[in-house]
C-alpha cells in the first residue's frame, strides 16, 4: 500500500481536485461562493501535495526499487501539480 500511495498520490489528488471543481461548477452554478470554495479547495489539495512531496523526499531509498519508486512518485506529483494549476486557471481568469 505504501508503494501505491507514493507512486499514485499526486495523480489521486489531481483526480480529487478535478471532481471538486466539477461538482462546484455543476451544482454551484454562478454563485459568488463558488470561486472562494474552489480557491480554498485548490489550496488545500496543493498543501496535501506539498506534504506528500516532502514525505517522499525525506524517505531514503535502500535499493533500486526504492529509488525508482521515489522518482516515479515525484514525477506523478509534478504532473498532478501541473494539472491542478491548469484546472484552476479558468476559475481565476474567466470573469462571469
């Protein structure tokens, strides 16, 4: 389970962020609190990604699989973080 969390944590958080924004857009509509909720949710998820990244970096791998798992986890965190920022841009840039 630990290996799966390290390697897939960033992508799972990206998916959670996607569903959060989708639900806010679907059920929140044009309400004024939607941007605030999306911003707070994005900050919380980016904070979780930062915490996971620090946790992965602090673990010293003992073998080749551990080094590979660490690199894969950091790459997934980078892709997930990039995806979260791109998903959040319309919330900031599009004015209703």
